[in-house]
């Protein structure tokens, strides 16, 4: 009994695990499909300018990445489905074997029951039960004959009951087999649908890659022009980094003037600032996005350029493509430390969260003032659209003191 209970628990846990895996996959697929559709809409907006736009390559690259992840999820889903089909096939074989054995057992039981009835009927014709007992030579013999007749009757009834039980069990097994056969039919149909979806997804990936290949080859014809653009962008990025560092240094200097440093020469925050820092840190991976809609088209850190592979770039944050006039919002409670301007890149806002700082660059309009205390998801401003390349994106950074952080690790379900 304990063994059966243990097996039941294992099967139940396995069932829950499969169910949870399926739910997670389904949710991830929905997110990816939305992301692909959104990136496609951004691509369509830049299509007219695609011959001379690095932005188009960024969007296309993001779309390919999302399509490939969707294909991976379809592969995982199919593998899970194959495992379920394999388990079902084994259960069906076991059930069929059980049904076959039950049918044979019922045949044998009916045969034995028939023999008992035949023997009983033949004996009744040859003798009377009462005379059989009365004709006993001794009382002891008569008693044994009574016990014999009772046992004979009990055996006959037990045999009939066993046949009925086996028939009920057989009927249940046949119903279970029918359900299993219907389920495996459904699973196999799902598998065929997945195979079809995988082919479609793979075809879409190949089409997108061919499109990127053509776009890249056209861009390379104007390599010198774009190399200059990339260098200009890197200069702007360094300028932004220098401004942010100066602001952070000034913030820390102001704190130092008010409080004493500890024995490790580190800044000791006020209790309020420390609490805010702790809350910010606790929410790593759970921070809301600085935009209601958007996709990360440039990741954090060092990476080779998507078109000119001999060039390496370093991104201090992430670039999120979005719609025109999109609202930019704070990812956490904090205080507006600086509002400044970067030529060609629009306005930037730096918000203090204790020892953490968030930077929002690429704003056309700012809705907050210096020193404002703001709440999580409160509007900061609206994003800038660069008319020369129809680029609408927010550059977002997170700093912990002087140390840059990867924002995608801090945002909720960032890819």
C-alpha cells in the first residue's frame, strides 16, 4: 500500500511538472509572438529608409533573434509532447495486455463455473440433498456432508461473484483504453500541428536572414558613411557616460559633506536612502519597464557591430525601440538628480534611488523638474524620434555608485 501511495505521489508530481512546463512554454510563446509582431510593425515604419538605415538592421536582427527563440520553444514543446506520447503508448500497451489477461481469466472462470453447475445439476438428478444427509451412517458423517454442501454452494456463489467483478474491471479498463486512444490521437494531431508550425517558423527565420543579408550588403556599399555615423554615436555615448559619472561624483560628494565615511572609506547612506537602496536591490529582475511597449534592440556590454564585424562597440545600457511619442516612466521610486541635454540625442534624466541611479536618455519632452520626488511608473517625459533615420528609441542605464549594471537583468522578463 505504501509503495502504491509513493508511486501515485510521483505520478502526480510528474503530471504537475508537465502541466507547469506546458503553461510556461505557452506564456513564453505568447510573449515572443507579441514581440515579433511589434518588431515587425517597427520594421514596416522604417522600410522606406532601409537602404541607408542601420536602425532597420537593428530591428531586423531583433526580429530574427525572437523568431529563433520561438523556434527553440517549439522544439522544446515538441520534445515534451513526444515524451507524453511515448508514455501514453506504454500505458496503452499495458492496458491492452491487462484487458487480454482479464478476458482469458473470465473465460477460465466461466468454464470452471459451468463445470460446477453441470456437476451440481448431475448430482441433483442422481440424488436428493436431504436424502444425501439422512442416509449418513453416523452423525459425524452427516455433519461433514452438510459442511460439504455449504462449501459447494459458497464456492459456486464466489465463482459467480468473481466473474462479475472481473467483468466490471474489464469494462473499466476498456473505457480507460478508449480514453487513452482518444488522448494519443489528439496528442499526435498536436504533434503534426507543431511540425507544421516549426516549418513555417523556420521559413520565416530564413526569409528574415535573407532580407538582412541583402540589407547588409547594400549598407556595406556606403561603408565609409556609416563608419563615420558609428564613430559619432560612440562619441555621444562616451560624452553621456562622462556626464553621468560627473553627476554621480557630485551626488556622492554632497553626501560626503553631510555624513562621515565609515572605516572602509565607503559612503554611509542616510537611513532613508539606505532603505530605498535596499528596496531597489531587492527588486532586481522585477523592475517595471521604462516604456509600456518596446523591444531591446541593443544589449548591454561589448559586442561586435551587426554590419561591420571588425568594429567593437560597448553599450553602457540598453536601447529600447518603441512607438513615436511613447511615454517614458520611472522604473522605481526616487528623486530627479539631473536633467541635461546631449546634442543630437535629445534630453536625459538621471534619477537617484539611494546608491543606485537610473538614466533615461533620448527624450524629446521632460515632464519632471530637478529635485522632484517621483514614484515607480510615474511619467518622466516622451521619447524623441530622430527624423534623419526615423529612429524612436530610449537609451536606458542603471548604475550602482560608479559601477554600470546590465539593465536587462533588472527589468521584469527582459530578453
